C-alpha cells in the first residue's frame, strides 16, 4: 500500500492526492494501463471509472470531476501501484 494524502486542493476546485514520501511516476506505465485523454512530457490526463485524473510525473494526482472520496482513494491506489518506479 502506497502512502498518500487525499484532500481538496488549495483552490477548492478539485481533489488532489500527494505522495507522503518523494516518488516519481512512470507515465508510460500509467498510459499503457489506463485510457489516456491527453499526454504531455510531464503529465497525463486519464479517464478511470468516469473520472478524469491529471497524473503529474512528480507524483501528484488531481481529480477534475468528482467528490466520492472512497472512489478517488481506490483510483489513486491503482495509479500509484502501476506507476511508481
């Protein structure tokens, strides 16, 4: 189990998951596992169970359209499991 925190981001417009310890996500691994909407060198936007998630290579996840904390925790766990090197 990866250690991360899930909370509303500073602007209160979205939820954000952050690793408690420093880590880097392998965007290629994440891309190969999840439906990718947008890809840039430093981030991906993926769609998982109807929720859009911005995946930053430095480990932060931003949930664009959701407020189901249990679902967001489950999705964050899946992404970190796949993407952490």
